DNA sequence: CTGTTAGCGCTTTCAT
DNA sequence: ATGAAAGCGCTAACAG
């Protein structure tokens, strides 16, 4: 409708030059502009409803107050949501606006997305993954890039990751403190390396568990998965196998919540009560298993905090390296002291 | 790193003016520029890796190839995901990039978000809601706006909605075709108007059901909810009440999937088999109840298609009015012919 | 067939 | 204490 109000309009209305108005509106200090000039400018801007044209400003300053969030998946998983929400909040607090794109994990699509964002002058890029495996851009963009929930094997990028080692330590510590001296690990990979499920994060989770238990002299019984999936079915199967081949089972660590859910089933079918007969501790705090009773004690993935952190780092152009976000054990009712 | 390649660079390299290059690169026709000029320009652009600066272009053309998606919730619900995905796809197909913001349904926050997006020159806005109740902008923005999954009571906006009336008709038709002559409606509102749960969409769902059943001479038994929530608990309670106060119960329509899930429980506790003893049809096709057995026959909400449609309409500046997206009955195993 | 010029709205030297 | 002028990269009248 009404043609946009520009700096020139405000200047005319305030009886000053655009220079003066720009200086004042941007809070530039040390420009001996009079008190009165300030007053007039603010009044005019307010009265006319002036809003700076950010594209024009960006053209001049090379800053767009905009950033790009490139994610492999956003709709198809419940993990993306919290990361995006955290990122969105951090961006908003810094008066930035966020472009979001979804790449389905395809390299070509990601390149297109990054290019499209760069063409629009984003100030920074966060490349997020829900799978834990980041796809790196072919050429390093000219703006800061941070990897969210994914690592860069060789090339140095800033990457935000959950502190799996410390989270694992807490899970182990919990069972140790409760007096358990023998613990089954449900969903262990048959071998630790070069396996599709084993992202660097997962490796740290497992190694953290192992080293904490070892340090405490706790007996660890790995129950590897057969199917390559960390789902409820695997949980059911590994728990059943533990009961059959490695009894007695007094405490288990499920490598994620879905496995824990399956294990619950298996233990129940076997007539065992949780936590009276067997203690369960798990990872992720995945909302989807909130229906479990007794409620699951699990180490939460800090997705929202990670999302937030990623844009903070991106906007301040943080140095390459790993930025770990704390994982926290949420103690509920699925584990208790050994009888 | 390398300073950005501009139009001027390409022009110099090709030995032409920026005008010629601009014309050629934008595929402007009818500008008798020589074949040779075309060749040289494309070659130069390619060789130098030229990418147009979209902010500069936008400053000139008033088009940014950008749009804003303003949603009340994105992380906290599983409905937002598909809408966003659909919108993202439509935007990408049209070489547009999408800003996403989350407002928590707060008017002030939404105003801020809209203003921020307008400041960045978005070409259009889609205002999405997962609650079904759109918050309208205080002043109508200067760019096209479409409401996604929400209506505008008074002011005329383009709004994309599920075709609830037709979806309801399909659900009713299904039971009618199976020979049911008496159907219980689980989760009916005590009165149809001025009730918190009753968005215009829901009203159409209910009225669609009622009119289809009435037309077929089917006996409808409404079982209103007590607690104001369409959740599993309400499903359990209404189904139990139907059994107790309005037996026999041979077929029910649950007003959404959560209610259906609760009803499953109630029927089972009462020793009834689905679908042998009672047929169940429902609405939403909410992934979260995919665990139900027998699998639920339900009328799917077309969220992804709606998301897609919303940006198509926004980008073409569609006229105010309602744009309905088809709902589809997904026939599975929860209903069968009357004995 | 091709080039000159102006200008989008803003910031930023540099003068005064 | 304030303003003139240049210029960010692009497009579009208008001339030749």
C-alpha cells in the first residue's frame, strides 16, 4: 500500500541530512550531533514508522542479519525440532532471522542449498544433521560455518556435539552408586569401528561406559545387536538374549531409549519387575518413550542447547574445534539399589 | 576468501557492458544481442564462477526470492513438520528460500517476526498454525499473505485448510457401506459453538459426519467428552460410557486418532474385539498411533500438501478465500461389515 | 547490436 | 555540530 518510508523521508521530516539520521539511528557515538537532533530524529522515525531496509543496508555493510540452517532432515524425525527451536531462539535474541533448508542428506542438494543461502548474503551457516554424520561442503564457504551434531573427520570446522563421554560416565556412575557390580550393555556393536551405526558420538558413549565401569571394577557383559538398528525390536531381542545366555541380569544399560523400551517388554514377558528385579538406564530422553512405566532413567541429549550453541558460535565466527554440550542424567524410577 | 565475482567482472572478462551481461544472464529475449556475445558471457560467467548477489538484485527489483514462514509452533508438535516440509519443497521448486520463525502463538512475537521478515524483503508470508486458530497480523502486510491451517474470521485472507467436510463424508460413507445403521460418535463437544476445542475445521468435521449419517438414515449416538481434550483418556472414557449407557456399540467414529487409541483400550477391557465386535473409524492418521492393532482406518490430514499449497498460493498472490486440500480415508483393518 | 546513465536505500569517508 | 558525495551490485530506461 503505502510506499515504504526511507531514511530520506525521515531526514526530510526531521530537517537533517540522511547522514545525520543514519548516524543517530545506529546509535553511533562520538559524532557530536546535538541532543535536539537526536530528539527530532527519533520522533520522526517513530511518527513515520520508519523501518530500515535490510537489503539496502546489507548491500552496503555485507551483513544481512540473517543465517542459514541447513539440515539433513527436519520433518521426519523428532530430533530436528529441538535443535531448530534452540537455534531459532539464539538467532532471535541476536536480531537475526533464519533460513531453513532440508537436504535429505544428499550432497548435491546441500550444495544447492548452501549456494542459495550464500547468494542471499547469509552471515553464517549451520549445517545440522540428525544422523550424526555431517556432509561437508565441497568448498569452504566464505562465511563462518558450524557443524551441528556432526563431526568433520579431516577438515577443521567448529562442531557442536553432545558430551557423550561425560553422559556415559553419569549413567555408569548411577548404577555403580546403586551397588551394581555386573551390568549388561544392550545394543553393543559387534565391533567398534567401521560399522554403519557407529558415529563418533556413539563411539564415545560406548567407550565412556566401558571406561567408567572398568575403573570401578564392574563386570561388563556386552550384548551385541544382530539387526543393525537401535530400535525396540533390538531392545527386546538383546534383553531376551541376555536373560537366556548371560543370566542373572540385575542391571542393564540400554544404548538408547528405544532399546530400553524393547527391553522393558522382554523383562516383563520374563516375569521380571523393573526396577525390583532389574535396573535399566538408558540414553537420549526421547519423548516418544515417555509412556514407559516405571519412568525411564536416561541421559538426555541436549538438542535444544546444541541448536542454540551452534548459532552463537556461528555468529561469533568461532574457531574450529569441538564444542561439547553437557548431557544430563535424568534420574527417574527405572533403577534402584541392588538387593 | 576470494572477493566475490560481480557482474562487472564478468562484463570485463567477456568484453561487454554490464547491461549486456545482465540481459543475457537473465535470459531477456528480444534484445538483439549476438550469438557470440551470449557465448562469451556464459563462458565468462562459468569460468569466473559468477553468482548474482541477490540482495543487490532485490534492492533494484523489489523481489528477494525469499519467503517467510511464521508458525505458532514448530518443535513441540508433530504436525508442523509435514507442513514445513511441504512448504520447503514448493519453495525450492520455485527457487525461493524460506525463513522460518516460531511465535509460540503470541501476538507480540508474531508481529515482531513479521516485521523482521518484511524488513528483509520477503516476497510473501505464510502464517501457519497447528492449533487451527490463526493469529492475524495487526496491519495487513504489503506482501501476499496466506494462512495455513487457520481461518480468518472476519478479514479476508487466503487460507489453506483440510477439506474436513469431504473427509467426514468419506468416513461416514465407509461405515454406511459396511452396513452399519447405528454409530456412536466419540468425543463430541457438549455443544457445537463457543467451545475451546471447536475450531471451524472441527465444526465441519462434525457437521459433515452428522449430515452424511442423517442422509443415509443412520442412527447417530453422540458421546460427548467430559474433559476438554481430545486425547486417549477421553477416548477411553467416552467408549466406556457408550458401552455402559448406550449399548449395543457396533461402530464408532472417533473424532481423532488419540480418541481412537483410548477407545481400543476400552473395548479390549470390555472383552470386545476390533473389528469383529466393533468397527472403529477415526481422523488424522497421526503417526503416533501407528502401533495400534488392528491398524486404524482413519481419514488423513493432508499437512504436507497443505504446506506445499500455501507457498504456491503465497507466491502467486492468490485471492482471499478458502483453499481446501483433500482429506483421504485410509482404509485399514479397524472396521468391517456388520454381522 | 551494444553502451551510458541513473537509481534502489543505505553507510561512510571526508569536508565544512 | 552537520552535510555532500560516493558507492555496495544490480536492473532498466534510454541512447546511439
